[in-house]
C-alpha cells in the first residue's frame, strides 16, 4: 500500500522558476527521503530528513517536514532543464527496514 | 565505481517461462532490495535482504523468489512468468537499514511477458 502521496502528479515550469512538490503520508515515520528518477534510469537519492528535523538544504534543494500535518515538501530553486525528472518521496516503516515510495511527481522544466 | 549493476537490461518472455534477474553491488552494502515499477503505481517492494543470509517478503512477493548469493549479489527469480509480471524491475542496496540510509539503485530490467 502507498504510504506517501506526492502532489501535484505533474508540474510544468520554465527554466529559472522554482518548483515545489509535496508529499503526504498516513502513519508516523522516523525519516523521510526524496529521490529523483530521470527517464529510463534508476532512482537517485537526493536528501534524507529525520522526524526531529524541520528543514534541510542541499544545494538548490530545500526540504521541509511537518510531522503534525504528516507532510513534506521539496523545493527546487532556479530550476534548470536538467531538473526534468520524476521525484518521489519515501517513508520508512516502524522497523526502519524498508521504504515505501509514493507515486511521484513528474517535473518538466522548459528552456 | 559501478554501484549497482543489473542484468539483463531488457528481456521478453513467454507466459510460463522462467528466468532469473541478476543484481550485484560493489559498495560493500549490507542490505539489498528488489522493486517493481508499474505506470502510475510508483515502486513496490518485492523482497529484501537486510543482511547476508537473510531474506524477507515485501509488499508484492507472490510469483517471485530471491537468493542472497553472497554480500554482493541478490537475484530475483520468476518461476512461471505471467503477463501481470510485465514491469520494470529495480535492484537497490543500502549500507544499513533502509529508513536510515540512502538507497542506491541500478538502472533496471525491462521485462515483457507475452
């Protein structure tokens, strides 16, 4: 069953704009991760945020986590055409041993 | 550094045939995973191996078997392929438990069953 659900399903923006994707989940988590998948490739890990953290940055990426609302957001600033990909959130189960992935947001950045 | 290597990259099978998907990682990771990805469904966990010598079922294990051959290799076997198993299969590995560690993915095996 899907734990995380990303919103929107698809997002189309111009280069230089910011892109925001959201993830909602149902049950309590220990950590939440974001991944990127380019067409025809495997997933690439972007960032891990722990349940006691509210915000985390990595380059042009900013992730927030609101455990009271069971939601997270991924912000990509100053988007580039190379950011075109699908983005997935993943939450751990209570035993840490596996991740459950959402269905993803497809981001298209046009030059 | 190769990371996670999956073979084959593409395969077409007939219903009822069997095959084994191979996965190897060179990062000395303890944990390995098999997922399937279907359109609109995201990734679903088939089986995982938290450490060498152990395997456990994931969300969708029916119709599959796995073998953790050694620390590097984790194979997925379809004993009698069915059209519903047409999918893209991804292998992943992590240094430790999935929730605490990033997972590293291979580029997938695209499997069609006619």
